[in-house]
C-alpha cells in the first residue's frame, strides 16, 4: 500500500500536522548495514505513552538502533533457511547430471513428473499454512518444526530406488516446504513498513539467488564423491544437504523472532517504536485482526473478493511460468557444450549478478515509492533475453542472454512480492491469505512447466523460450491492469467515496486513515 506521489520535498506525502506520520526527506537518506536507512529529519508524533518522554533525537536513535537490531536478528537466519529450502527442493536438477535417471531407471517423461509433482503439495498447502502461522503468532516454533520435517524428507531422497519412491518423497517434500516462503513474506510484512519492505524482500530473496548461484558448485563437489563407499554421488547430494537442514533447526528456533508484540529479544520501547511505524502506514490503523473484526477464514474470504489480489495473481503466475527456466538451468547451460563441471560452474555468474541487481532495484523501488515501472522494465529485459535464446545458438550471445535473463526475472519478482503487501496491508489475516494465494496459484505453473523442456528440444529449447516470451507479455499486460485499478481506487479516495470496510475489514470505517493515503503503483 502506498501514500501520495512524491512532492518536491518529501519521499511520500504521508504526513499532515495532526496525523500519526513521519516525514522523510530524500536528501537525508543513505544506506548502512543491511540497507537500514539513516534518517536525520524525522518527526515522531502521537507516540505510545512509553515513548512520549523521549526527544526527537532520542527517538531517531532508537528507531535506527531497533531496525538494525531486527535486521541482524531476522534477515541472516531467513536467508540461510531459504538457501537450505531451495537446495532441498531443487537439487534434483543437479542429481540428474549425476546419473539419477539411469540409476533408478527413469524413462520417458518420468523425470519431468518428479519435478512437477512437488508443486502439487507446495501449492495446495500454502494458504492453510499461512493462515495457521498467522493464528499461532509464533514463527520461531512453526518454521523450526517444518524445517525438521523437510530436512528429514530430503535426506530420505538419497535412499530412493525407483520412480515410485522418488514421486512419494517429492510429494511429501512439496507439502512441508510450502510453509516457508509465504510464511517468510508474512513475517517480513509484520516487521517492516512500506518504505523498507521491498529491500528486505530482496535481501530474503538473495537466499534463493545465492543458493542458485552456488548449488551448481556445491553439487559439482559432492558429485565427485561418486562411488565412495559404493554409493552414487547424487545420493550424497540429498543426504548431505538434507542433513545440514536438520542440524540447523536449533539455531532457527533460538534466533528467529516472533511478532513485534510478543517477541522477547526487544525491550518494550523497541517494540513500541516498531509497532508505531507499522501503525502509521495507514494513519492510526493497527496491524490487528481484532481491530478489523476478522478471523483467519474471514480474512481469506476478504482476499478472495479483492480484484487486486487476482490481478497480482495473474502478473505473478505468468512471471513464475517464465521463471520455470531456472528449474532446468543446468540443462540449458549444458547446451553450451562444456563438460559437466564447467557447466555447473557456469550456472553461478547469472545468479551472482541477480543478487546485486535485485537488491539495488528493490532499494530504488523503496526510495521512489513506485511499483509499476519497477516491475515492467525488468520484464521487458527478460523478454529480450528469451528472444535472443530462441533466435541464436551462438555461445557468446546465448550465455549473455542467460546472464540477462536471470537478474531481470528476479528483479521483477521481488518487487511484485512487495506489491502484494502494499495492495493488501491490513488486516493481517487478509494480508497472510493474499500472499499465500498469489504465491501458491503462481506456482501452479510449475506442475506443467516441466514439460516445456524435454531433452529432445535441446539445444535450442525453442518451444520453451517462445512460450516464456508470451508469458512475459501477458505479465506486463496484467501489470497495466493493476495500475489502472489502483489509479481508480486512488481517485475514489480523493473523492471520499472509498469503501474502507470493504478494503480493510468491517472494524475500519476509514475515520482513522490519513487523508493523504494512496495506493502505491
């Protein structure tokens, strides 16, 4: 969600003399550790009782100190878990290069079935998982439990002997791993306001990109253990990576915080400043299902009735369909005709570029308060990359397209994830449902996407890259539709005809919302 368009003196016109808002001048913003904004011109008003005795300078110091403290506690652990999550979910692609198909007797399209079957459970259980996480309010416990289970399942993959066994563990893995990503997005949206959320989402997503960058290198090393103790190298791949996940669980439990209201690692003053910042995003509206008078089920129904959610679904769905290339990236890079180790090493640079590009792009999206162009410009670049890949077999041109393709896809991806929380910030039950709905439906493309990349289509993969180009065009068109919808809602806000109870829950009649509030687009 958003505020007014920037004026000449403000990043956002999100303030008024008597509103619970904070002024941030562009000239006073700079980056520091983990992207914490150094803010030197703030005005804190209408504060909780415990903070009212503090001077503006003391409040600024408390704000920066608390945000940095949260960053250091929350972000590294979430990144590390995401790395493990992605490794355990996608090491099947590297195992294929290690001879998995031959060793367990996969034939025809059975490998593609094993890839796509994971997403059945992954899709079906995201919404109920996020609803349960929101109800529990204890992410540290919830994520620790699911980590233990998915790590054990991943380890067990190293013992499969047949197509049926591999299908069974992939189904179970998808069910359990469905909890992490939408849950992590929900956690971040509970801790960071709209001016910092995109950059934090990009930092989280760096976990996937780092994992993608180095999974090939890790796999290349582990696969060299082939034959050690009479065990195939690809089996060690599952055993080692799954075992690391299980061993990490105690650290996740003790390090991950819960929600701002019930966490134990912050003082009450620090909790108050964070909850005040979240509250000011919509004037005086608390981030509370109780105030909105909505249960988890009502929040889910509320999200289902919101046109914005379905437009976001369409944008994300077609983007994720194009991102299906990442599930086969080692195979695509293999078409450059290098040996196995060189191929796995060449998968790293595009993801390393993406780590830097997504953070800088999301940081710029946070500073500008703009979303539409930060989604569509990378989509256009990814379209160019797919066209080059479809049109040429030249090694240099093809690898250039791969180095452009991955960063541009994920730059758009990260901003879209933030746009969900911007469009549906309150109440928490609706936000949790919206995040899960968009993420789970978009991942439905992964069920059939695998069939676009049969080995027989190598090296050009013409059908896949042509389809990906079409997906990108459709994603851009739906982004245009969402921009039009948000523009219409902003006009209703300006005219005073906005139905706030329909948007924010029956407990919010709009009386506490700043008249300067606008949706980000």
